[in-house]
C-alpha cells in the first residue's frame, strides 16, 4: 500500500464579521418577482406565490434592464467615475445592488432619495455513504419513483457553496443507465475551466457559475488557490453536492480499503453550482445574494445552503430581515424550497444561524454507524480510542517508542513540537522502524498546523508498525473524528486512558542518569478499526448541532417560531471530496472525506425534498417542508425517545433527553414524507403576516425589504400556519389556529389528540374532522398556564387518520405571570 496516504475532520463554520467597504443597497421600486406594474412602459412581472419567474419573457428582461439602468444612473449621478465600483445589480428577488464604496460615499448614498436600506457587507464561512440505507431510501423511497436511476428525475438542486470537482465519479454522467438529455426548463450557464477550456457541465452537472466580485474588490481573492471558476478549491462544495444528488453506488476507496458505496439522496437529480464560498476567507454576503438571485433566475427547484449569518450587519435589528433572508423569501415566493444548515454552535441554547419561517432549518444527527478501535498494552490493559485503520499483525505485540525519545541530535526541535510527529527527518529511523511510534496530540492539531495524516505519513516513512496519538489535555467541546489511515493507527481521546498509557510507558522504559532511554520495553498492539459498529440508539442529536430557542432579534429575544425545523444525518458523513481541496489538511489530494457538521445535514434534506418534489411537482415549498416535518420521528431505532449529546457538570459529553429545541419536529423519515396525508401549507402573504405581527419589527423595515404594506389579519405570529407551535410569552390562555389540507387521494377522518407537560394545559378543537381529497379545514389549540416554572414546556398535537395517515406537530410554550 505504498501509494497510500491518510486522514479526519471536524467542520465548524459560521459567519465572521470583517471590515470591508462593500455595501448592499436596496432601492425603492419592486424587483421582478413582485412588480405589479405602474412604471410607464413596463408591464407587470410579479408572480403568484410559489410560481417560477419566466426569465425568457421580454417583459421580465426589459424590466430587468430598466432596474439595472436605474442603479447605474444613481451611482453615476452621485459619484465620480472610477471612485466606486458596482459589483452586482440585484433585480429578481430584491431591487438593489452591491458596490465597493468609501464610507463617505456610503453615507451620501444612505441619505439619497430612492435608497431604502444600506448595509455593509459581512463575511461568511462554510458551516462545516451509509445514510441512504439508514434513511430507508433504496427499499422504501426510490422504488416509488422508478428506482435509483429515476430518483430525482428532472429536479434541479442549486448549491451555493465552494464549487464542485466535476471529474469525481459521484458527478459523472456515464454512471447512469439512462443518459441525461436536455433539461426542459433550466436556463443556467456553464462556465468553462479557464485552464483546460473544458465545460464544467456534463448533463448531471447542468449549471456551473462562480461569484467573486465582492471578494475581489475586498482584496481577499487569490486566483491561485481560490480558482476564478466553479472549480472546488476546498472540498466542501463537492461533499455537499454528492450528499444530496451524487450518483448511486460509488465505491468509497481509501488506502486500499473500501468503506462502502456512496450515494446521494436523489441520485438522478441535476446539480447546478453557484460558487460563492472560497477556501481561505469564506465568502461575502453580496456574492452569496448574487448567487441565490441567479439560481432562482435560472430555474432551480431546490436550494441547499450550508452558510448562515453569525454577525449581522449593524443596521439590521431583526433576524428575519436582512439582504440574505429577504433574498431567500423571494426565492421561496418563486417556488424554490430552501434547506439551510442550523449552525454548529451547539450544544448551547440560542446558537442557531437560520431563523426565518420560509427556510427549512436543519439540525445534525449522529446516525447508527460508529467507528471504534483499541490499543492493547503489554500489561493486558485495553485502551479504547478511534482510528479508521487496519490492525497490527494478529497475535503479536510491538515495542512502543515515544517521539521525544527518538529525536535526532540535529532535530532543531525548538522550532516546533517534535512530539507532533509531523517531520520524519527529525526522528531516528533505526529506533522507530518496526515499532509503534507514540506521538502527542497538541494544540497544533486543533489549530490546523499539524494533521493526523502527516503523523501517519511520518510513521510510514520511518517504517513504523503503527502509531498512537495521545491526548494529554483537552478543552471542553473538542471533537474527535476517526481518522482514515494507511497504516495501523489510533487516537486515544480519553485523558485518563492516555495517562494510563504514559504511566505504563514510563514504568517499563529504563533510562540512564541523563534520562536517555537504555531499553524500550513497553509493548502494544493496535486493533482493527475499519469496520463500523451499528448502534440502535441512533439517531442522536450531535453535540455541535445548534440549538433553539429561535430568536427574533439580535438582543436574543425569543421568537414565536420553532427552530430548528428538522433533524438529519450530519456526523461522520462519507462523501465526495475535491482533489484540489486544501482547506482540510487530513484530506489533501483525496477523493472522499468523512466529515461532520450541519453543513452535511442540510443537503440530506435538500435531496429528500427533491424526491418529494418529484412525486408532487405542484407542491409549494411550505407543503414540502410540512410533509418532511410532520412525518418525522422523535423515537430512536430502539423505540426510545430521541437523545441529544450535551455537556455534563464535569464538562464531559453525556446523553440527555432531547427536546424540539434540539431536533425541531424530529428526525426525517423520507418514505412517510412522500405520503403525509395532510399538509400545513403557507405562501408569501402568510410569511408577511408573520413578520407584521411579530412584536418589535417595524412595518417600515418590512416594507423596505418586501415592497409590500403590512397586513395584520394573522393577529399573532403564533398563528402562522407552521407545522409546529411556539409561544415564547404565554400569559393566561392563548388559542392558536392551524389549517390542514388533505393531499391524499381519498376522503379521510382524522382524530386530533394532544399532550403537554403538566405546567401548561392543552386542548384541541374539534376532536375529529373529515376532509375530502383536496379539502382544507382549520382546528384550534388552546394553551393555558397552570404554573410558572421559568422553563419551556414541551408537547405535541397528533392527527391520526382513518386510512393510516398520521401527522404530528411539536408544541413549545413558556408560561409567564399575568
């Protein structure tokens, strides 16, 4: 296996604020999606809720030219040519532009008539297979759509991410039994690779564009590593695209071992790439907004977003209203389903970075596959650890040598930590060869200047029988993932077990009066860590997955809207990687990666949404979201309530009973989502009603972003027709209304039941109702404070049908004194 190298990764990713003189400006006047006429010479272009924009229409293209001309005229009138640079005109979902300006010019622009809102751009980062089987897709879902070679047929999933590695087998068009023909409606462009002149598209990949004007204006873009093309210079974009829509049955091979076969959730779906994230600096919201605007213009059906705001622009008070969320509201109005990563700030409360009701916010679960390994010492003690590696030779022990004890005299060890085992040239090959090399897991591994891949390469270069990485101290929250390795290797993550190893090594190793080793007598053997162990306790909410309650503003006041919405696999996910990807040292040059993050959970939902959209092409984004949420499960594989990873009082990781603030409605159940029976539908007017009735949101601010006056028919934001109920300030009694539609083919009678923790009383009315196919009916849920506990109470409402359908919605409420 000489040609082989090694690896692990943890993907934490959030937004980061920076100082960049790029501004996003919204203007008076409607964008294409909501323009109802009124400008002389230009007819209406507005679409109904959940209707795609006809971008080929002359009405749309002429109005788009009109808006862009107005943007250019305004800037040209105010500022001298060459003193500013317009980066983008936004025309389809919001009316505005992004420009590189001085702060003084921005101040002038903010006071100019016709300018509604100006915010300084901010930076974004990524929110950093076995799961199709775990989710039941091959047996329960794909057959209903004609098998895996038809699963997701003609559905286009757009990825706003770090690009794609188009040569990966997960994206090859020749892997399909039926060739891809032209798509009936998608209009997106395909850029050519500037280096090879080949197109990024192949039928499977149907669109590929990159957006970097803001990055270039800010001086952050480096074409040598960031690639001025849709090429993935990171790996993250290829990974997420393959999770949602990668080809079926692609062997995951690494170091001569096959870890299984990878498949996307919707392997026949088309992939449209909108690269707006880059390896070294992440990205800019103005580039991301341009990518989303273009994706909707091009006709994508689904958007997968593994980005989300952490530090808002200073001018934005409300979580739901900023250029990013306002653009996504326009996307949903145009019929596009949006899946967004919840964020990786867990397990702490109020760490979500996805807030709005029109977005499907996805939390991350650990699935049933776990990788474990062990080190057996010469004294018979067995130490548990992790390491995706083969074992040392059976029935044989090897001497163990510490890196610090085999340094060459000329090591120059003062320049770096030699115990990290990153440089074979500083270690004595004669002493290492044939033995197990002991290395220290220092902060350098957390910071990224040292990698487990390098340890394995060092050990292999020196002819070691294997390696052991010892964690001597650890910060709370440090996450360790198993490392695919070319030679036997193990990471001992538990500090007491690491100390057992160190004590054993010190007791058995004899030294002279100078401390130099006279004889290495410590022995050990490394077990086989290649085979996964399947756990019935799955799924569990991952430690890093961001938690609710949702917040309505950046003072962190609770919102009357439950988030996250749903739970999907996001821990240790095998998927495609880019051979150009250099962001993660453990996967440089590799074709696959095993990584974790809500970034991995969101494309699971995007792909499953594509399967629902394929079966129900007329359904709105809210209907698809409802089907996914109401049919999800709150039980694990063993039939017990879902659990969540959490910190104990001693800051060790433990399991606690999970709540809707951890998992939303529950863990996705794709086969049930195809036939939910009932849906909770909502459209653009409903989203506006939610915004208008949320206390603290200024109606003028809503109009700035939506170009629509407020309506208050909803009365309370908790009346928004969401497949969940959240009341953050329940005083006395409050009644909320929900409306369901029968999407089954026959009439069905539903009994409605409810349960709630004792501090809140719950009643539903009516107790039963009959709905004809296609009919809608409303029911009410009344909550009453029994006792004020200072903590949220949890419950659910269940509608059980006479023909076997069953939907449930979570209820959360916080009681207050009168």
